[in-house]
């Protein structure tokens, strides 16, 4: 007996499929292909990504991730993610380290957020090749600059 989780056998013409979430008929390249057999995700890629984003915000996921991150495998995966990010983003990492060291050595001082005057700020680098050319922003405003379509600032000072 075959048990299927998060996937269903194709009941279509082999070219298109109907998304379980939005109900739209789309071509198969709009669905995640599951390695075992000829299976596809029941949701199209945009719906699946939205579903995962919603799930990541739940307490259940946060609890599960917290437990997983303390396992041997979790620590390994997280360590590898950090190493890979540092390899891919050498210029960005260098700018962050330079600013952190300057703050630690009291050569650079944090200023209030330029938008809301919050004192809990992060350094934003418009150009990573100039590590000391920075703008001080609180986390919500910093995220809204890097991810304008996904993050709307909910700053307590506004």
C-alpha cells in the first residue's frame, strides 16, 4: 500500500494540474515535482510558498525549529548555512565586521534611526565597498528597505 503525504498522483492530462489552494489550472512546471514517482505538490509554487510562510509564523513551527536547531543535524545544517552565506557574501561580511569592530573599539557610535528616532538601531550599508558610509535604522525600517514588497514597518516610534 502506498501512502502519499503532501502529494497526489496526477489525475490530469499530464500537461496541466489544478492547484488545491487557488483552484487555477496551471502547467506542471508551476508545481514542485516530488522525486519519488511521478508526483507533484498539490499546491502551485506561489500557493505553496504562501502556505510555508504562514506556517513559519505559527508557534508550532517556532517550537519545532527550536528543538530541531538543538539536534546534532540541526547544528550541522545551521553551521553550513552560515559558512556558505559568508563565502557568498564576503564584501557584505567584511563591512559588517568592520562596523562591529569600530563600535566595540569606540571609534564609531550608534545614532538614532533616521526615520523614527528609535535608539535600538542597525547599520545599513547602501554600498558595501564603503563600510563606514552607513545609515542608522531600526530593525523594522531596515527590513523595509531590503524587502520593500514583503515587509511593512511596524515601528513603535511612528
